[in-house]
C-alpha cells in the first residue's frame, strides 16, 4: 500500500533508561529516531514533560515497581508515575494513549537515540487537539509497526 511501511523488529532498538537515583529502571523497544511530543497542558507545562509513545508490549519495567507512586487528576485517565525517592517521572500512561506509555527521552541512557523530532501538542485544548491529530491515537496500538509516512 502506498504511504505505509512496516518497521521490522530489527529496525527497533532497545533503549534502557530510568530515574535520577537509579531505583526505577526500564527498557523500551522503539525506533532510534524518536517522535517526541511537547505538550502545553497544565501538568506537562509544570514538569516540562516531553515524551514519545510506545505500546505497552514494547515497555518492560526492570526494577523499582515498589518505588513508583502515581498522581492523577481531572479525568484520572492519565497515570503520572514517578520515583518516590528522586521524584523523576521517566514514563507514564498518557490520557491520549492509556494503552501505552509516554517515555521521557531525557531519561534514556546515552547511545541508542539517533535523532529526536519534536512536535508541539496543544494540551490546553486537549479534545480539539486529539480530534485534529491523525496518528497519536494509534501510536500505542499493538499494530503500531504500521505507520503512516
């Protein structure tokens, strides 16, 4: 099909990452070229949240489940997890993709990211932005290997 291509497993890289103190560690399989969202909703603005989205099947928490705590507000769909020791949120379940994870690229260990493309997302007008965005909802789906060019 025109405009669609398949990302095979070998095109994905294993990124390792975690919080500042090292209590929370994870691995995530994603492209070495990250599509990162910069959201301006109230919480993302306060914590300067930048994240890329992956399906849950590509994310593994390696350690620190007992060190995580969760904050929710408003619709309580997003689960803002963070390390209870150092306070860093290295990943969370976003409202846009509760079936996936938003991973903070700045919490990845060096050496596996080739490039970062940042897209602004207007979280101040979340509902309208979600309706207008043509691919964000699909980024956490198990078939996310099929991407629009």
